[in-house]
């Protein structure tokens, strides 16, 4: 099962990114009930990702980037920003979700303006890191 987990993780990250963009589109169209469902699904998908990620790295440990030169520098820059921001996503997502579910919409909107771009960046760069690490 371990060899397939990086691909599963990339699929979960890509799915989360699509759901986040879809959820943003729904809220801009004032489709509140659909927005809520899509964003809750994005949260569940991201939680599944986190579980699979932890299981994989518990079994395999750290995976080193095999290339050298400019591509390695680019990889490390993407990985560094991805990792730092990924640490913030669970906290931001939980706060944003709780505020939305408890109908504190002003506070929800204020933090969602930060949560969405950070969460989206982390989801997209997660796929980029996967592609660079396993398919370059």
C-alpha cells in the first residue's frame, strides 16, 4: 500500500484545490447551502490527505529530491513555502469552518480571506511537489 500513497496524496490535494475553487465560486454566487457542503467536503478531503501523508511518512520517512542544480533550488523553494504554510492550514481551516457553521459570518469572511489563498496554495503546491519528486 505504501508505494501508492504519494499518488493518493496528490489526488487528494488536487481534489481539495478543485473543491476550494468551487466553494469560492458558489459563495460569490450566493449559493450558501452548496458552498457549505463543498467546503465541508474540502475539509474532509484535506483531513484524509493528512492521515495518508502521516501514514506514508511514518512508514517511509523523509524522501530526498534526487536532482541537483537549479531544479533542486526551485523544488526546495516550493517545498519550503508549502511546508511553512501547510502548518497553518489545519488551524485556519478549523477556525474558518467553525465560524461559518456557527453563523458568525462577519468573522468567517474575515479569516476566510486569508484561509482560502493559503489553503489553495498548499493544495496546489502539494501536487507540484509530488510531480517534481516522483515524475521528474
